[in-house]
C-alpha cells in the first residue's frame, strides 16, 4: 500500500460533545458499514460505555474514502475523553498525524478539551476545528467559534460546522481530513517498529494488541518482541479494524491494525510499549512510561467465599487494563481482600462497576486514599498508601503529598461561590483569564487529597453544573496531615482509619463518631465510640446499653428483692463491658464508607 494515501487521525472532544456519534456518521458516509448494521455509538463496545455515553476503551476503525478519483485509507483512533485516561490519549496522539477538535456549539470549549489540545500542540499535530450540534436550538455558533479561535489560533473561516446527528457537513469534514492531515512519514527503521496504543483480551486468542506500524512490516508467524516487557511471542494473526477485526496478510509502514499475541498472562502487555522483530530489533518508540496509580482503595468481597472469585476477576481485568494494580491484604474486621491502585476516581468507579456487572461480585470499598512520602526522624524515606501503615503523630520528620495543576472554567456569575470552595479545599489560584461568553478560566494548584474530598461534586453544585475542570499531576509538597483512628469499646478498628488534613481533624472526627452512633447496633453493655488524632481523643459519644426489666417477673414482695436483682444486673453489665467484644455488622462498614 502507498503510504501517501493513508490518513491517521483522532477526535479530541469533551464527554458528551458528540465524538462517538460523529464516528458513526463517518462510518455511514464512507460506507464502511451498511445502514442495516448501523447502531448508535458503534465504536463503544462496552455495555458501561453505551449506558453512560462515555468512551472508556478505545476502538480504532479503518475507512475507505474516495476524493477526486483517488482512494484513501482513513484510520480513526477514537480516544477516551476523561482526564483519568490522559496517558492512553497521549499514546493515541503519538500514533496519528492529525486531529479533529470537536466542540459542542451549545456548551463551548471545556477544560478537559484544553488539556488534550495542549498535548496535540506539543506533538505539532495539524488541528481541524469543528463545531457540532449546530442544528440544536441552543447552539451559540458565533460565540463558540470565537472561543475556538482563541484556543486554536485559527481564523473563523477554518472552523467547520457539522451535525453528527443528521450528518450535515460530515462529507466536507472528510475532504478536509484528506487535505490537511499529512500522510505518514517514511522512517529509517531497519526493522519492524510498532507502537501499542491499546489492547484487548480474548479467551481463545489471548492478548490482542492495537498497534501503529512506524517502520518495517509484520506478518502472521513472525517471531516478535515487546521491547519494554522483554517478552517474545509469535504473531498468530494480523489485521485491521473495518470496524470489526479483519485478517490481512501483513501490516506495513503507516498502517494501524492489530496483532494476536496468544499471551494469556496478565501484566505483560503495556500501552506505549514497542513491538519489533526478535531477530532484528529496532529502537523503541520514545516516550513510553508505565502509568502510576494515584488513588488507592481496598476492595473486599461481602462474602469471604467470593475471595478467590475476586482474585480471578482482578486478574482478568488486568489483561485488558495494564494501569490497574493490586496486592492481597487482610483486615481483622473485613477479612481478606485487595489493595488496588487506580489512575483516578473515574477509573476506580469503572473497575468496581465492571467487577459487579461482569463477575456478579458484591463488594465493600474502603475510602480512597493517595500515596504519601513519609520521612522518619532518622531520615529514612517510606512510601505509604494505606492509612493503617501511616505512622503515629509526632513520630516522623515530615510528610510529602502529591499536588495537582488544575484548569477550571466557570461562568463569571458563579465566581464568588467557586472562590469560597477553592479556599476550603486549600487551592492556590494562579492566572485568571476571561474566556469569552462570560466565562473565566482559572489556573490553580491544590493537594490531590482535596480533589478526592468531593471536589468535583461541590464545584458542579456551586455552578449549577456549568463548570468544567481538568487536572494533571504536579510535584510533591509538604503536607499537614494526620491519621484519624476510630475506637469502639476502646479498641481501634483499622477499617475506619483514614488520613486527613490536620485543620479538619475535629470536624471529621465528630462526623464519623456521629455516624457510627447512628448506625451501630446497641449491645447489652454501654459502648464508647471515640475518634483519635494527633495523639489524643478529639471526639467521643456513648452508645447506651439495651435495657431489660429483670424485675418484670416479680409480683409484690419486699423491695429488697428487686434491688438485689438490679444490682446483680449492674455487676453483670460491668463485667460484660470489661471483657466484652463488639461485633460490627458488615452493613455498618458499608454505611460509614459510602458516606
């Protein structure tokens, strides 16, 4: 195949701006798929994606298109729109030569779009600006055009207007892709050099890698090597997506397709790794890094009988998602489970939802935490990602925590509400720019732990849902945090321990004690519920004992008989309190952890 007729591109868009619908119309216009086979969100294969209307797992597609008598091959890599998956987006952008910036004409440019756009600009990719949903009554075409001009640096005439729903303007967009997106550059690779930008798992074929060939050629039966993982394998099948997997004799320079590896072990395949021939190896494609978890949470099965099922389920998910990490752990109160690492809160939500749906697991999920660097007084450095392992107050020199850089776009009318929230979440506000259409773009920095403390929901609530934000990881900074422990009947319950800001210790302690007082079942004896931080008890409440009238069976007689029975009951309760153990039902853990 002549590489001059290949166009590799992607679509950058915020969630719900119509990316998957536009891909559907492209498939129809290019006749890649017949009207009979067409269904909405065709490239979103996962049930969860179709239900939520978001793209989680990328699905590439190859389309044939004719312009002025020349046949072109258009390879679209659909990318996730959520910030948790920005590493996958960056590797997808590395696999293409141009991109479409798709903006909803009713909503305007959003913060997450800016983040991905910046990545595309750094790679010097040509950007085709497109306004979608121009047929809707609420479309603000001229105002949004001006926003796009400001962020892209193009002229208003370069912006195409389409309706992904009706198909209006889609053919003109395909023509623009052919004209503006360059064909793949010829490389000087002396052997196969191919970048993995995604992969999936099949029970029969093992791991199937999605790849962009930079140089050389790959055929069925070739002995190949993952450069980063140092793993050898035989290519059992190669092919392209049109849009379903279609076998081919080979994949050549500039093409996008798949390789069936036959590998059935988790953890071998990584997004961003390079595939090459084992006998004549080429250099890896630059920029590969293993995504590092930023959020941690423990997952326990509600029934301990499901522990092995949970282990197998996590192993299967690891075969399709290399950014997930987990290790076994045990808790006195919750039994055996796994400490899991995620790329962010949405990633955590998607994994736990898939475990429930695909493997029918009922789970207990502990409060998410982040990674801290703790320096002991002797100068020893330790990485802590579990509250139980966090050292006692005053036993360490200092603690470092991750900070993030946030871009926040809010309507000017809500700026006062937002500023109050930013102060509560320890944010440092930097540049504030007018963004047109009475919107402000704020650059700020804040601790990652504060982002996880309901920041998304509170910002959306404070701006009536009009705010948008994106973030990227920043540096590590000194943290004023402490461990909060909960004591029930004077015994620490590790499952309730958490790491909190020192300044919020009293408030958080009162909240957890109040909640436990409301949900903990009463016992035959008085129970003290206490919260401890900074080396002292800072909140306490007493749960009264169940009362039983031991004199109910007595009729008349001397009062001293009743007094003796009550005294005996009192001594019994005192003895129970001294040696009594409180058994905490699992629904109590669930109620406290779900907030």
